[in-house]
C-alpha cells in the first residue's frame, strides 16, 4: 500500500491490514495491527516520502512480516519506554511483539521490517 498522505493515514492502514489479516485470532491480529501502526508512524516521524507498507504471509508460515519503506537513510533507534512518557515506545513495542526485526538499506532509503508470530494456516491438499 502506497502511503501518499502528508499525515500518517493510520485509520486507513489499520483497516487495510485488518482486512488482509482477517483470519487471525483476536490477540494475533491486535499484535500485527500494533506493529503495522508503529512502523508506519515511525516512517512518518523519522522518514521521508515516498512511503510504502507491505504485509507478507505464506499459508504455512507462522508469522506475518510487516515491511515499511521510506526514503530516509537515518538509523532506527529503539528508545526506552518510560512510565508516563507520551512518545518513544514505538520500537520498544515492535521489539516486544516480534520474533525478529531489522532494517534493510537500499539506494532509495530503507525498509524497516518485523516478523510477528501467529498460528499457521491449515492447508488442504
């Protein structure tokens, strides 16, 4: 999904991700949506346009891979979550909800990704 708005389109992104991942159970879906929201928010707070978000999940995999591209080359920093703080918890949440996360750099900027665990789908055949 291309993110062309000047302000983070979090409602639209969450609705889209909720539709794509509609087969997930409540807690699994909530965790994925939170990771999507935090990575998109970070791309707007610290990145530059153009921005894109992608979700990957294969039938037998037990995770959802969330990828958010932006055109900035800066570092991604995991802050400290302080009691009462209004900001700085985004990547802390991503780290705690995912089994792996990272940054892939390319000539157009970077892709920040996270793999969120979920139940494997039943595949017939």
